[in-house]
C-alpha cells in the first residue's frame, strides 16, 4: 500500500495560542484515518490547515499527487489549483455548506466549470451520473437546497466533493449533524464509494462509535497535539494514554440500565 | 395528487412581496411618477419657462365636464379666468368666466419642445389651442405666470433622477469600499473604517452647505446637478459600506464560501457568484430606503438656495418661492411640490418596507 499523505510538524496558532502543535502523521492510500478529540482539541484546524483553507504557520504537508510528491504548504494558490481536484472536503453542516441561491445542478456543475472541464451537455450528464452515485433522484438537479432534508443535502455535499474524482476526501464531522438512522445511511454510502473509487478519507469525528465502525486507523488529539495513534482495534482495545481512556469511558452504552461512568478528568495527568 | 412545484428563492420573495398591498400601491405610484417625469415634455402643456402674463399667480383651474348650464360635455374644458383687482386690498383676484369655455385638445400640436433634448416634437398630451386666447393651468401659476403643473413635472425629472443617480453612486462606493474592507481585512479594513467614522461624525447639513457653497456659480446647470449629486453620495456611502463589510466578514467564514474556495474558485467568482447574491436583496432594500434621503438632501440644499439654482427646475428649487408666509395665505398652490416630495418619500419608504419583508426568507407567506 502506497502512502498518500505525509504530515510533518504541522503548527498553527491563532493570536499566539497554539491550536495545532507540531502534528505529524502518515496516511496510506484507500484507507480511512479517524481524527478524534473533544471540542477545541484542534481537529478542524488541523484538517483545514492540510486543505490550506487556513495557512499553517510551519511544518510540511506532503501529498503524493498524480504528478508525484508535492508539499502543499509551499505551493502558491495558483499552483495549488490542479491539486484541488484531488483533495476535496465534505462539510459538517449540510445546511450551511450549500449556497441557498443555486440549484443542485449549478452547485454540482461549479467544480467542473472552475476546472474548465467539458462542455455544457457533458457537465449535465456528469451531474446526472454523480447524483445516481449518491443515490439521489435525477430530478433533484433542478431543485434548490431548501427543498431537501438534511441527509439528502449531505448527499449533495458528497456529490460536489466527488464530482472532480478526488483521491483524498476530508470529512469534517460529516455525519454529526445528522440523526442516527441517516448517519448510518451516509456512512454506508461513504464506505461503498470508498471501495468503488479507492478513496482515502480523513475522518474527523467526536463520536467514537462511528470511528470504531468506519475507520482503519485513528489519531487521538488533545489540546492541539496527538496523544496516541494506531489501528482502530488496537487503540480501542488497549488504550495507552489517559486521555484516550477518558474518551472511551465516555461512550454511552446502548443498554439504558448500564450507567455511564466517565473517568474523573481531574484525576488524570493529561499534560 | 397535485404536482409539487419547485419555487425558486426569487419567486418566493415575489410571493411575499405581493402580500404587501401598500408596497404594491407605492410601487405602482412610483412607476407612474417616473413615467410622467421621463416624458414630462410631452405630458406638460407648456415649457417650464413659458410665461403667461395674463395669469400671474393664478389659482389652479378646474377641469370640467359639466358647464354652467348643467349640460354635460364629452370633451373636458376649462373656463377663462377674469382678473379683477380688489379695490380695498389691491389684491389680484381671479374669477371664472363661464361665458368662454376653452375645450381641451389631446395629442394636439402646441408649444414646440425637444423630447429629452434630442427629438424635436410639438404634440402635447393635453393643451388648449395656443392660437386662441385660452390657457390651462391645472396647478395654477407662479408669480411670473409660469405653469405650475409643467414646472412640477420638469422638477420631478430632476428630483427623482437625483435620487436614483445619487443612490447608484452611493451603492457603488459602499459596495466597493465595504467589500474591500470586509474581504481583504487588515490595513485596508482599518483605513476604510477610520474614514467611515470621521465622515459619520460630521453633521451632514453644515458639511453639505460648506461643499455646496464651494461649487462655482459659473458652472452650468448640468455640472451643478452632478456636483450636488456627488456631494450627497460622498457622505451617504458610509452606512452601506459598514453593512457590506459586516456581511463580507461573516460570509467569508460561511461553509458554502469556504467550499467554493476549496474547489479552487478565484476571488471574483467567490464574491460575485456566492457572496454578493446572498445579500443582493438586502442591498436593494437599503438602496430603496436611501433614495428618499437623497431626494430630501437635494430638496434641503435647493430650498436653502445652495443646491440647484434656477433655471434648473427641481422640487426644492420650486419650494424656494414658498419660503415666505405670504405664499401660504395667498398662493398656497405653490406648496404643491412639497406635497409631491412628501408623497414620494412615503412611497419609497413603503416600497422599501415591502422589499425588506420580501427579502426575509423567514417572514410569513400567509396573509397578515
């Protein structure tokens, strides 16, 4: 299995406050890396720095593109443009991430227009293909986002991310805004798309059950640093770090009689 | 099962706007007024400078269908006015002389004019045969015997267009500067913010007065017109710029804008396809509500004699004649331009209210 992404010593701070502190990790092709941690632990800043939605302060993000290894952190906005086709993002909020004034057709067509792909009829056909792939009706194309449910909108968001045939897809809490039954459908969809298209996912989440289900590897973040990383089975069965144990102890059980007893935060040495 | 139709956001906005009866009424009124102003040469029976020495300070004439004998005429007519000097007060008094009716003619040739200063023509919507002794002054005449109806219409053209042109300039400046400040942030933002604060802290009327007084009197009427418009809009853009900046700042972090940037969209695409459309309705509303302020500014300056000057005719210039209280007692019809200003300003405010409600996606679609 070849490596796709290699992040080394990535740092980002806002107003002098370190949010991502010297983070390093590797991602293999066609695998799913889960990134977990509590709110404010720097998960979102980390993936946004990788995507260059925000500019990181230092460190390197090397990406194995179709044209060979490139350091995303050093590229100008213009040089980054072809790589935008390969790295895409699925957002958390299915309501805020779609422009309410554009039809689904226009939303899905936009990436193709930006990258100058195909003519009008080809784009139309491509949109129909991708809608089918995310299991949406072809008639959805002429509708506006407000006519869809949350799960359907998230499918539109996935379609927008996939229409450029990316290799790396960043899912920033992509299912946490959906209710549980819809979450399962979306996760199934993401999994089947992964096996079909060979996608690599960076899966940011705070729901550990979802991560256990969906990811191959996991990376536990606390206060901007990685405290533990490894294969999902290993981390979940045999957590080494106190913080990971704390997180795992806070997973509610499906059995209503079983009382949730999270570990005492004060009693742990987190730093 | 009835078919479900998909309504676009703009269609929904129109449905919401339609519920606002007063706003619809105001919109219709403004359309009519702007049409009248656009074709004022054709609609008014005289030119604004034309004097009728036989009718100085004449009161508004009644347009009649029924004559003194109680007979109905299909063609409307006016009676001649007979001037008498009151021997006690020495006031001019006009009395209708029902022996000489002057029938109105429609689309007939009258005083020659040039439509929009370009197309020579001489037909008027209505007039009284100029070859005879008759005349028609629907809104009366002023102290020089000029037809008030014609002057109000010509004034409407200037006053109404100054609102639109001024707001256009304001919008341009406001969106440009506010957009730069909000999108680029940093030092550009600080500079624009400081300029805005300084401009907003200066009382407008004295500042307008100072700048207007600086306009050279030798300027042609058209240059003065643009000078005044420029002065009004140079100080009007600050509020809009603030709003645009705020929206840009908020929207820069909006998920769908970030999504567009991650797709590789360049700045102009992000701004014009994603950011501006999301608050274009807001801008339209603000602009509509800004038009009356602009018109009132012009009126105030002209009324004080430092805005537009005769021979330009605007509602403010017309009101200059009504500055003394004698007018109110003896020739109250000279206040008519004031009534037009009031009604137009109210209409713009109602329209702006309706647009604001229509632009708000959360306002109810149901009957109020």
